[in-house]
């Protein structure tokens, strides 16, 4: 049964229920059975998987739902409720006696699972099925019930989906942006929402080489509608790769995308056994809930908490703990008219799309530009439903997502103190996302090899720390995040990078400006200050959790990379980091000490790595079990440079 059919078939059923503000009215299991090829994981044993469709009814007039943009224009049933459905997948130990009291919920990233990559080292981002999908089995070994559900509309069928009602007849202006990194005179852009008018004169197409350039429509740049949902662009013969194309057009039929946050709220509330739902949950025995969001989904988790979605319709807490990874100071482009949840600001790509405006941090502050006073936790503090929060970032989030705004007032001059329920961690020297076994790689558009350092060993320790914090109040490690108090933040222009021949260490910064989104494109206002982590003599970032392979470095590890010649040269290359190896022996045109000057032998190098790993273990920022794998990857990297 499709999602749409599930909604249609249950509209009538919802008419018979007593209206409450939000509830799961049906939970239809589509399939269930063994998973992970029968593999057993420690005391948890084997696992089973349940796939289902949850149908949810929400009262659009209830205060907790009225904040959803467009919900008042969505179709209603006879009770006045808005009804929609979402796909749900559940993993749990096959034997009830082996299940822990924890429900671990991951907010899917563009319909995909990232937790098993980030925590288990898995190379698949599908909802896990095979033993290979489970990586080394870190998550299954805990015995937790693991849950995902769809929240983002307009995804491909093979991904985790949600079926939202369409606001039929509603029109407005929408904007698409595309970057073509391949040569060619034509290209297509698929439109998130269908065009309301196919008259080309009512739409505009512009191009600029980089974000600072003026957007123009040069001779030879044209477009035509292939269908209401797609345009074909003809580019000038000399059009450069890496240029930014922007299309603004009259659109129709948006969806209330903020219902995706309600879907997460109500599915978790339902499965953890909170009262008020009509359907019967297949899950029981849940005492604690921990949610995790990675990148896009980490930004969504911040947005959910900010907009009050960590309280269900009965006022019960949804997530007891929230692990927010690589979100920086951003939120999302979700609860808007004509929302595009996949967009997020970078220095070159999607620079001024919504989702990164004040407030930025978990403590209440006053914005130096707008004068507004607010904080991410304001609503949950009012309802006493705030989760315990671990927010972790890579170095990329300081260059691309203004991570400093978590610990610093918006004037760039005052340090902030976090509430007791918040911990902040920078995994220093990492790029936005890397698998644990990653190696440096080359990309056609990037000037330098990619950064192989991974946050995985720290995240695994923090997962255990979070469960202990939630279950018995064991305090987690103190925050380790760059701030003004200890002098680990500086203006990018003040960083003294090492001299490396042929390597211009002059990264750009994703400048944040106050934006007026009443116009498309939006009107840019005053800029916020620019601050990033300080660096050592090798150019490596300071002020966070220092991974063993950064404590004993083989080169310079950065959270940024540059676009190379022919691809908008000098712009930041999305969320990719860089690795520039030390020379094997001293050279005149590299100010960094050579490998031979640092380490007498591979064994001497590995001894330093081991000492740094054991220090993290002592501080509960790495598990003892993960030291061996850390040494394995360190030895591999060292031998590759010999």
C-alpha cells in the first residue's frame, strides 16, 4: 500500500475519533522479520526489523500545530484535522528480554540513515538490512530499539518518505539554484514546486561566477519549460564551470513542510508510550529516548527544539537526549512557504537561502543587528520539555556554518555560558563528514586532497555518555569548543598559516548577513563578525577535542578546501576539508617540520598516537575498545607517506 493510499483509506476512520491536537491514528505494519543476516550482537543477540506506515491526524488550530506554515490551507477531514502519513522503520532485539529501555531515534538525512556510518563505520546509508549495513555492530550491541521515519517531502521512492497534503491553488514565488561543474552548453533544473505560469517572461534566470558577483543574464543564457516541473537551460559557449545559476519563478501547490517535524514528534511520542494516540504501538518497554541528527537532520533537530516540537500534544517530552552533529549555528529551510529542506548555506552554494538566521545558540541572547532577544531553548524551557543536548561539530562548521555563534554573542565580543543541559564539542581538524576508515582522496573540483580524520571514535564515546546522562544523571565530559574565554577563536584574517609551496592558505569565509526574505532573491543586510578556531604552527585547528591522529599529525588537517582552477577558483568547496601532508624530509619552501624531524620511526609515531588516545579514554571521549582501530588507521596512513 502506498503512502497516499494509506491516507485516503484512513480519512474516514479519523472522522470517528475524538479530536485531540496530534495523534497517531493508525500504525499499519507492512513487513517484519529477521535482519542483519541472523548476526548476533553481544548480549543483545539477533535483531528484527519492522517496516510500517503511520497515519497521523493533527488539529491545525492547536497552538503546538498552528506554528506550521500553510497548515491552515491544507485539506481537512470532518473533524477539522489535517491527516498525513509517514514511513517508519524499526530495529530491535528479537528477544524482548534482551531489549534495553532506550529508544534511539535518528532523524533521516534526505531520507537516508547516517548513524550507522557515523557510529558503526558502515558504508551503506540505506535503512540497515544486511550484516554489512550494520558495520561493526556498535549500535546493535547496545540492545536499543532503533527508529527512523520520513519527514522530508519530494524524495525519491527508494528513500524514507512522508506523504503530505498539498495546498491546492496556493501560489507564490519560488527560487531554485544550480551549479554545473561539468562543461556543456545545456543543463536542466528540476523544480521543487510546479510552475503556476509557463510564461517565460514571468520568471528570471541569472548567473554569477561567485557569490560576490552581480547576478546577470548575459547574452546566450536562456531557458525553456520542459514541463511545469522542469526547465532546460542553454548556457553561453564560454560559460565557466562552477558558476551559480538562479531561477526565480511563480510556483503553485506547496505543502506544509513543517508537518515533517510534527511527524517526528508524534511517531516518537507514540512509540515511547506517551498517551493520547489511537493506534496500538508495536513497541513497549521504552523508558528513555535519545534522538540524533547529523548535518541536515542535526539542523532540523535544533529547529524542532526551537519551534516547540520536543513537547507532544499531551505536554510530554519527546526526546530525553538530543545528539546534534555537524549543524553549526544553523537551523533549516523547512517551516516556510515553498520550503526546500535540502538547501543550506555555504560560501559558494545556496549562500543566502533561509535557515541560518537568529537565534543561533542555546542560551538566550539579544541580536546585535536586529535587536531581537531569543534562544533555541526558549519554548522547551517554558514547557519543561528540554532534552539533554550534546552538540558536536567539525572544523568545517566554523568556516561554513559560523560555529562560533554557539559560544559567542552576535557582536563577536562576549563569551556565552551554556545551560547545564548543554555540552558543546568540536572534533578539531575534521571535515564535515568522513567515514572512520577514510583515506585522503582527490576531487576534480578541489584544490587539495580531502581530509581523512573522522569524528566516529568520539561520537561512539559520546553515545555512551549520553545514555548514562539520561538514565542516571552521570555528568558527561565538559564542553570542548572554541571560545573567547580561552583565546581559541580569532578572525580569519589574523590566522598565521604556515608557508607551503604552491599552496595558498587563504580560505574564504561563509559570511552571514541579516536577510530580508520578503524579496526573491532576498535583500542582504548587515554582516555578523567572522571568527574561526585558532591554529598552531602547522595550521591545525585548536580549541576542541583533539583526535589522536591530530595530536600526532602527519600533515595539516583543515575543515575547508578550495575550488580549483576552472571551477570558480578560490571559492570554498562545499563541506569538504583538506589534508596537506608534511614533507618526508626538510624542504626550504615548507615552514612545517618534516616527518623525519617529528618521529624517529613509525613505532615512535604510533606511541604518540596511543598516548593521545589513552588520554581521551581517561576523559570518556574515546572507548578503550576503539584504541586498537585508531592505531590501525594511524599506521596505515603513516606507511602511505613513506
